[in-house]
C-alpha cells in the first residue's frame, strides 16, 4: 500500500469549488431560510401579542356584561318592589272602599230594621185591644 500525495492544483480546485458552493448555498438557501424563520417568529410574536390584547378586551367586555346584569337585576328588583307597593296600595284602597260601602249598607239596614221594629210595635200597640179580645175568647174557649 502506498500513500499518494494529492495534486495541489486539484486540491485548490476542490477548495475553490467548495467556496463557490458555500457562497451560492449561503445566498440562495441559508439567507432566505433564515429570513423566512425570522419573519415567521415575528409573525408568531405579533399574533401572541394580539391574542393577549384580545384576551384583555374579552375580560373587559365580560366585566361590563356582569355590571350590566347586576344593574338590570337591581332595576328589576326596584320595578317589582314598586309594582308590589302599587298593587298593595290599590288593594288597600279598594278594600277600604268596599268596607265603607258595607258599613254604610249595614248602617242603613240597622236603621231600616229599627224603623220596622218601631212600626211593628206601634201596630201591635194599635191592635192591642183586638188581641186582648181574641185572647180572652181563646181563653174562654178552653
């Protein structure tokens, strides 16, 4: 086995071809690939920032919605309370009106009853002599 020494011109040619290949790979492949990777990383970073901003915006909107729901619930409670008080006042006024009507009717009925009682008493007193005669006749008949 013998070791051969390579030809220096061939070595120089291989070195020059290697340098040209590296230069071409650098300009046609590596730089565009690195530029694409940087652009992709910047795009992802921008998307993450946008997503974080959107998340904050969603939280703000949810807080506003919760505030609106609380306000609506409070207003609904007030409306229900006012309606209940209004209905109760209307009920009380109607009941008072009906009670006064009933009291008036009761007073008129008592007055009429008292008047009928007086008339019945006067009629009985007027017919008292007739009743005494009829009573005596009945007692004699027994």
